[in-house]
């Protein structure tokens, strides 16, 4: 009985002094910009972090990326487009059950330019980037902010562009009344989640939307896009030991009671 009492006391000290924490086990970044997938894996993000039952802290670095996409004019169109997408940067992310944020926002740009017909291949046309930049749309993931500017559309008409950035959140976002060139678009919805256990394990899904508004005599658009980051944590070995010790303590108490 004395030995059992001493063991229970030792377990009580262990239970009182052990930290309940988890470590980042995986991180996956999901994003599409102008039809170009920008998804990145745990290894590509060089992500690390820790969690408790009520909070998390993660550091990651989105590797610099640049690509160009050519969009030939439609049968009724007048201009071939070249779209350049760049993105990259480091970020520190914090989140609790009530909020989330990233510092700084991971930057990038979508630059829409004219394209020139460089030649005709056997199966497809060949293009090169033209000399005129039509509009630059910034990208910023994880940090709230707003960008406004004017640009000159084809035929010399001045237009205004506004981009609203939203901070990381594990809540829900719904964007309605979206349009493209006067045509209605479906509503867009994205939802995060906060599923950490008391021991710091579990999964958290963060979403960071952006809304682009373009107004002018030729172009009128309301579009939305979402970036999603899925984080999973596992309890640290000391925390797992704590769980085992707690179970043993309960068993010893039940034995003593019997």
C-alpha cells in the first residue's frame, strides 16, 4: 500500500508538471491563381511549428515561383493575353480558437499583358510577351489588407481595381453577387476548422480569401479566390507519456478502491 501511494504521488507530480503540447506533422498549401495551381507540400514549405490544445504557432516559407500563361483571343476577341504569376516569401502564423493571422502576408502578383503571335506551329500557335501591361493584381495570403489602383483597358478606357485580402481564419466565408463581364457567377464558399485536442494533436484548416472588384465602362467583375492551408499536429512523446501515466494512475486508484 505504501509503495502504491508513493507511485500515485509521483504520478501526480508528473501530471502537474508535464506540458501538453504537439508538434507540426504535416502542412499542405492549396491555391489556384488564374487557373494555375500553386499547391505546395510540407517539405516544399519547410514548415515547422507547435501546438497546445488551444493555440498553434507555425513558421513556413513559400518557395519563390514564377510562370507565364498565354491565353489566345477568342473567335470574337481582339487581344491575345500573357499572364505572369509570381509568388513567394516567409510567414509566421499564429492561431487560437478565436482568431488566426499571418505575418507578413505572402506576396505575389498576377500581371496581365498583351501577347504577340510569334509564329504558327504544327499543332499550336506560338506566342511571346507583348510590350503593354494591362493590369497588375497583387496576391497576399494570410494577412488582411486592401489594394486599389486604376488601369487603362483596351481602347483607352480607365478602370478601377480593388482587391480585398482577408487574414487566415478557421471560420467560414461566403461570397455572393459575383460576376464576370456582366455574367453572374455561382456563390463561393470556403470553411476552415479548428480541431486540436487537449494534448495538442489534431488538424487545423485555415482559409485566406481575396475578392477582386473591377469597375469601368468595358469591364465589370466581382470575383473571389481562396487559399487553404491544412495543418496537422501530433502530441509530443512527453505528452504521450503523460497520457500513459494518467491511465496508469486511474488504474491504480481503481485497484485501491477495490
